[in-house]
């Protein structure tokens, strides 16, 4: 089987790394890919918004399956583009329809969906230019802190958590009236703040049946102790110590099953990942957000723990035969540490040479923001999040020790790493 993975980050490298192990795989292509994905497949440059160019790659390379990594092409309707095209309609696509991708593409759609199917989440309301004053009034009914979410995609930066009500009103005005996050904040969801510890749960579904993959805990803030600006993710741990059987039973029965059943009842075509961003509030799970794809950096700790053939799982997903699949997981803990460019998530420089990759051992290196210099074939930085180093250990402590030891062997100018990944789970383990 010839497979095309769309994307260029650590998530796509992790998926490519795993698919490359399948005996059913013939050729693997990654578009556009990065310096790491070229070690497991062939990179093909492409603009992920250019569906016509993607179509040409599929035809030229005789692709049998397309795995869509990031959210933007899914929200843009790439699944529907394939289904509606006479030439592409039989190509297997892992990723939901445009309607299904609204779980991530529209916060208000997601919240309304949860309300319709009694899925536990924070109280909320949606506001725009027409009812901005009502948004100010709604803030006055809530206790601090105040959670403001841009309705649309904002590259992981459209969520604000604010302590002062006046500041919250000012930010609401900037988001809506001044388009602080562009079109994404034309509508803004304001919701109550839930206090607890977060985790991510991942499901692969064919629209009727599902398999629950290993859960993970990611770390979004740039600073240690979860301080500073939000990022795309500074690292992840899998499994999560408090996600024991009783808690996960609640997750499945109260959240996962109602979500998959709700999508089916609403006649929404969904064949792919559902990412449940959850919070544990006194032992009960609540949904913070849905994503319509695998997480990143969670993929870099979850996928190495999947022992089953991921390509086989994808095939059964696409053919609506997921009930025939059995999934096995590595019981060890995986710790993924993200190395980022200095200045990230603000301004940062690209093109910094990366050294020491040949020195690592007892770990997996997943590239996120890297590129090959065509002049000297060296590997250089090309993004804010540059490399994730994943190690597996008998417990979280040993996994973290190996991961950080290998992080120290890799270097580039102004590299930054959070040294406290897993800090909030140590006493739980």
C-alpha cells in the first residue's frame, strides 16, 4: 500500500515512523515533511491548502491512502474534496469530513454539540459584534478567572485565561471588534473556569466503533511551573498516573461513547482521530475542547506506545471495520521533551545548524521544525518547536531521565527546553 501523510511536524514524523514499520506498507510519502521524515519516507513539497496539487501527488505516486496530520486541511474540507472527486473518491482518507472537523474548527459548534448530547463541559455562551454588551454582562456573572476562546482556528493561541474582569472585557472587545485573532475571533466563547488537572485522551473511530489509544498529559506553557505564554506544546507524558480504570470508564461512558454516537446520529462522516482535551475535576472528567486530529506533542509519546500495526488500524478505520481490530500497548511510560527556538512562542530566528543528532541513544528523535540545507546537506531549524526527544522507561522518572540526557546531546543556538515536564504527576505516580 502506498501512503501519503500530509503535514510537516512532530506528529507527522511520529505517524510516519510508525507506519514505516508496517509489513503492508510499500511506499511512504510525506508532504511537505521535514528533515526527520525523509529517514522513513520520501518528502514531497506541497502547500497544504492547495488541494489540486495534493491531487496530482496522489495520482502521480499511485497513493492508496492519505493520512491528514494537521487540522487546517480537515477544517478546509480535504476529506470532502476527495469524496466529491471522481478520480479520488476511492482513495482512503484518515480524517473527518468538513462537518466533523467543526468539532475543532468552531468552539461554539463543539460546545453546542456537547450540550445536545449531555457531554460534561464548562458552562458557556457565545458572543460576537451583535451582542458584545451581553458578553460584558456575562463576564460579571462568572467568578475569576475568565476563559475566552476564539471560535475558529488560531494556531493554538486563541485561548485567554484572565484574572481581572475589566481586563477580560477589554480582551473580549479586542478579540471581536479589533479581530485580535483575525476571523477566528469573529465569534468568542466565554466559559466558566474549571479547576483540576488536564489530560488528553485519543480515539480512532470509523464513525460507529472506536478504539481508545493511550492517554497523555501535555505541557502548553513556555515557562516552568506552567507559567508564561501558551505554545503548541513543550512536552508530553504517557500514560497519565491518575487515569486509572475507574476514571477512564467515566471518560468512555460519559464522553467518548456519547461523542461517537452523537456524530452518527447527526449523520456526520467521521473516520479518523478524535482528541479529547479533558480536565479531571475531583475525579470526574469534563471536556475542555475537541480536536479533529492527533495531538502534538502528545503523538510523540502516544504513538511509540502503540504496539499494533497502525496501518492496519487505519485501513479498518477507512473501511468501517474497526470492530475487527485489536490494539496492544507498551506498558512502559513514554516521555517526550520538546526542544524549541529561543524567543518562541514570540519572534525567533530560523536556520540555526543542529548538531549532536548522531550521538543520541535509547530514545526516538522526532523532528518538528527542521529542514535540510541543500548546499551542505546539514540539518537546520525551521520553526519554533524544533525537535521532540522521546524515551520509554519502566516508570516516569526513568523515561524522563533518558529523554533529558539525550536532549543534552543535541544542540543549536538559543535552544530552550522546559526542565520540569511531568512535575505535576510525580507525586501521583
